[in-house]
C-alpha cells in the first residue's frame, strides 16, 4: 500500500533491523523502544488493523506464535525459579484504532520485554 511505512519496511525500501523473516512475516526492532527488548512483528501483506485481519486467523496465529520464539532469542522468555514461580517475561500486544493507541495503520504485534519500569506496581 502506498505511503504505508511498514509496507515500505517490508519491501526494504526503508531500512530496519530485521530479526526474523519468512514468506509472510517480518519482525524488526522498534525505532523508539519502550523497553530493553521491543520488537514488531508484521505481516508482509497490508492489513490496516487487527479488525481487518480477523478473516486471516492462520496469519494471526503465526504472528502470535512468533512472540515466544523471539522472546527466547532475545532473553526475555518466561522461565521459572527454584520454587517454580514464573520470572522474566514480555508483553505481546496489538494496538487497534485510535482508542487502542494505534499510530501506524499496518497491523503489527509488539513484543516488549526485559525489566519493566512498571513491574511490581500493578
Ligand atoms: P502503534 O502505536 O501503532 O501500536 O506502534 C507503532 C510503533 O511503530 C511505535 O512503537 C513506533 O516507535 C514504531 N515505528 C514507527 N515508525 C517506525 C519506523 O520507521 N521504523 C521502526 N523500526 N519502527 C517504527
Ligand atoms: Zn502497509
């Protein structure tokens, strides 16, 4: 789609730091990270919002399934301490529409991990 920044990233017309790529998906580092690990997973095909992609559940499943793989690779995967309590972890988040905080209208899954400033506060 014309004038879509993430389409341009998917087409390699705008540079990004790629961390994963296959026929359908691209994952890259967020330009303005909110945490030590902040990655974006996008479909190469343009969908504006999660709503628009609801008819493509396999693609959505593939995007979501990539999050734990990337978290593992970037060292923020959920693990368990000696008492069996979960430690570390990450957020896998899709903002949708203006009230959902979406700024770029090409579907993307945020994978945000590492020590979080809000941890323990909520
Ligand atoms: P949203 O608020 O739409 O869910 O998030 C959009 C995200 O895209 C933001 O975290 C922002 O930092 C990131 N972003 C916007 N433009 C670019 C860009 O050109 N390159 C990269 N790597 N990330 C971008
Ligand atoms: Zn696009």
